[in-house]
């Protein structure tokens, strides 16, 4: 991995052997984008890469049409990477190259989550300093290239070195001008209980993209976008992805111009943002990660997975195996007593669960969702000996104890709101909108963060608590801070996010042994910003296993399995009414951090035995499930037929695979969603194995299997054969009538020899 500067060509080449990123200082001092893709040799000139000189971008450089961090108003009429307004009201900066620095390692970003290095030789960083001479505005572009991961971490620092106030009105974390538009744009969109829907459509001239203005990243849009070549599949072809390490309002878009140049941008949503830079003030954008793969979408996902798992997640839980938990929410909702909780915890312990999580309803006088958010002291009616008493009793049973909180919220019916009505976000003299009967606290105000840190620390210190589920159950309306003067209200949303990060940093810093899991009505704030503090998150309130095939598949485009909370729940499923076998539900949840979310005291003796075996199997293989290399083999989404599968399988089957870090074991899950009469047999090609190794293939018999599949596929098989020919499935007409809908099988592969 290296960053080189060719002084004669004024060119920077960032390369890690697989991936190259090349930019150049242009004649007029602005920065041109030359290349982002498969590694190129170091050359001072790349005549074939130079943009074709089109007219139209006069003030930048007549021969260049692709820019690295483009301004507005100077002849480049596309959407800019940043906008600043000067005191006199003009908004046309002319930033030019001033200096640069190249060094080993990666700097941190105060107040914001970001990727990091532990040793300087893991990465190299380029700081490129630009100066707008007329105003004194300095812009520093940061690029870090990692030796091990095919990606760049980028962010931008604005420094007002002038003697007049400057207002930032747009500050993208990343902008990239690609030389052609032959890409499909993939986005992750959705809604409550149906998060992470994969959208995949060819780019066209004009704008396309996603954004959030809800105050958090949102269930509707996830802060990432992927470009894949139209011919790229899960395992082959080129793909580029951008992911924003941020939990607030964002924009991620692509603009295809009249010359077919595709400008990709990701950053804070400028529609709800402005930031005043007084003399000497500094503003840092959040970090964005630009990942590249020559091995299709699985290759791209693996870059994100490894980076986020190893160099975004922090603390002792980064590498630790995550506990199998039982959460009481769908089992009891608000309706529980201490006795009931202890019965559930004992039963969970007997099944092999390692952690009992008490969800909403343990505090204030909360018996439904109308009251008490903000009152973080025990509900004495339900917990006569408080959280401490309960936690001690639960841990005495031999199972750890975890707790749900929703710190950013307040109900109008709460002691906190009665004491501090002004702490809830509102616009003076205007009505306040309630959602789920609650308001949002103004996390941009340090005294509120301080209060929350104090009251939550009291609870966390008072009891043996090993886990916290941090929820956030509404979006922000009437965005306004009474602590900011009117001209600076554009800072409100970003200050909110910084306040949330501050509280997260303080709590995780003070209680490093606690495992934090994030949640926002399911997956409404499942983003890399939060992953920087909470290494796992609750992906969706939808626990239906069929729906989860879609949701976990979509999330896996960017997020590692170690970050995905995945629970087995009761049937009929509470979100869909669907009945699926217990084994099918478990086998879907295995590909993530396994939990159960139901009342375990209601299991029959047969179900108890089955669950014990599920948990034991998962524990024996959880390193592979949580930290292995993950491959999507067959998509459950009909719309993805072009990517991976012959048409008749689409929507009816799904298949996932994970290969342990040491390559010694692999697990394949095959899920038949809807049964098909006389289904054609098919071969499921595996991935990530060694061609020249043999694997002992078995099925997990406790989960159910078909005798034909077992006979055909089990035994000693070559890695080459498994990848080139694949497992043979559905090889008899009897398969469908015998196994019906929602039939799943798990194949276990053990590498033979050393
Ligand atoms: C949200 C979460 C759920 C549960 C409830 C409790 O909806 O996503 O998992 O914790 O809140 O009110």
C-alpha cells in the first residue's frame, strides 16, 4: 500500500495493490479526478484516462471535466461537493492547491465515529490542502487507503483562516466523478418493519439518489449507495460502494451529465444543514468510505464487512462472540411482573441462552407507550426491588442481564417533561407534533447530554448489567433549538447527532464491558455511525423469517453478520401472521447474532428440546456465523434475478453461506420459501472455498433435511466441484409434496487435511 506524488505530473496515486485512486493538480490549481478502480501501475501520465476535453467548465480547467471536490458557480453546472456563503453574500469559492502531506496511519476525527488503524503500517493518509485566497477559507481533503481493505476513507475539513464569518451550506464527505455512466445504482430503502429493500436500476441522465431529513438515517433510506456494472453478479464483475459513517440527515446521489460523466456524492443532507464558521473555526464532515470490488457484490460487501468489523467497531466486543439472548418484548410487551421475568429468564437459561434482556416497560410508571420516557428509575409496581434486585436475581440463575433504554426521548406525561418542558425539541409558540406519544430531547444541548449520562450511569452502576438496547422510536419534527440563535438553526440537526455520539462515547467509555445494541423502531438508525459505538443493531421489528430473508440479505450488502441482531419469534408471527417451522426460523436467525424473542415458558417439551439443540449448534459454530466471510448465493428477491439465478428459483429460494476466518469450516443455509410442484432440480454453486481442498459435507440433521439431498451431497467433496458444479438440490418430484413451504437445510463443510 502506498501513496505517491509525482511532482512533475502533479499527480497523486493511492494504491494498495488491488485498488488505485488517482487525482491530479490541474493547471489552474483545482484538483482533477483521474481514476478509481482496479490497481494500475505507477505512471506519470495516463493519456487514456484523461477526460475528453469538452467545453463547458471554463473556470476550472478547459481540458478537464472530472473534478475531485467541485465548487459551484464557476462553470461546472453540476451539483457541487460544497457550497459556502461569504459575508457579502457571494457563494463562488475558487479553492486551489496549497500543500499536501503524506503519512503512515490514519488520524482520528474528534466528536465523530470513524474508521481507525491500530498500527501505522495498516494504512497511509494523504492530506490535500486547498485555499480560497480571496476569503482565507482552507479546505483539507483527507484520504486514507488501507493495506488490507480495498477502500478509501475520506472526509473534509473546512477552516476559516479569513477575517470574516463564512457559512457552510453544503459539505459533502465524498464526491467522485466517474468517466462513464454504464452502472446500475443500488440503494437500500424501506419503511418500518420492511427495511433494507434492495433497489437496483440502470443509471440515466439526471439525478438519482436517496436522502433523509428525519433527523436520523431512517428506515426509508440507508446511508449508502452501490454502483455495479450491469454485467456484475454476486461473485463477478466490478462494483463501487459509498457508505457514510453518520446517523443523521444525509444525501447519497448520482448525477449523470450530458457527457455521461457520473458524479457520485455522499454527505450530510444540505437541505437541512448550514454551519457558521467564525474566524479561526473548523468544521469536519463525517467520514465516508469508498469501497471497490472486482469480484462482484459479495466482494464489495466483504470489504465493508471486514472494515466495519475490524476497524470501525471498538472495544472488547469488537472480536468477542456475541451472547445468545432472550428478549421479552414479543413475549410480554408491557405486561410483565418480576415473577414472570424470572420464570422466563430461568427457562431461557435452561435452553442455553446466555443473556436475558428486559425490554420496554421497566421504568417510571410505564404500562403502555403513553408515559414515563425520561424517567429512568425503576417501576416499583413491576419491580419491587428495582432493576438492581431483578438483575441480581436473574444473574443468580446463571444468565446475564440486559436492559432496554430510549434516552433521547421524553413523554409529555413524565417527571422529566414536567420539570423541563423546554428540553423537548419544539419551535416556540408553535404546536408540537407527537409521535408514539413522545417528544425528542434536544441532544445538541450539552446540559441534556450531561443529565442523561448521569441518570443512566446511576442505573448502570446499580446493577450487574451486561447489555443495553438503545432505542430511538420517532423522527424529529419542528427542528429547532431554543439554545441556538435564529441564523444558526441550520446547525440543529448536526448538533443533535453530535450530542447522540457524545452520550454514546461517554457511556461506552464509562462502561466498556457492556455490549450495546442499537435500535430505532427496528432498523431506522442502523448505520455505520452507530456501529462505531454499538457493534450490533436490531435490524427490524419484523421477526417473520421469510421477511428476514429479504431484510438480512439487503443489510448484508453493507453490514457484517456480527452487527445484525436476528431473533426467533413465536408463530403466528406478530407482524405477518405467518406460520413457519421453528427450524426455519432458527436457520434464518443463525446468520446473524442469534436471539429469541418470545415467552420460552410456553414451549412444548418437544420445542424445548429443539431449541436446546439450535442454541448448542449455534454456539458451536457462532464464530463462523458472526465473523466468517459471508456470501449471498441465491436471492429471495424476484427483482434480483439478473444477478444471481435462473428465473424459476427467484423468489422461491434463498441461500447464504459463511466461511470461517481460517477457512476450515463453512456453513450453507438453503431456504425454500414457497413450494413448487415438480420443481426443476438445480445446482447451488458455492463460493469462498479452496479449489484444491476437499471438504467433508454433512447436513445438520436436527434442523431437518431431505434424504435425497443428504445422499447426493454429503460425503467428501472437492472445493472445485462444490464451486463449479455445486450442491444438487430438489432432485426428486417427491421433494415438494413431502417438505412443503418454508423448508430449510443447513450444510456443514469441514475442510480436510491441514
Ligand atoms: C421499538 C423496538 C422494539 C421494542 C419496542 C419497545 O419498536 O424496535 O424492539 O423495543 O420499541 O417499545
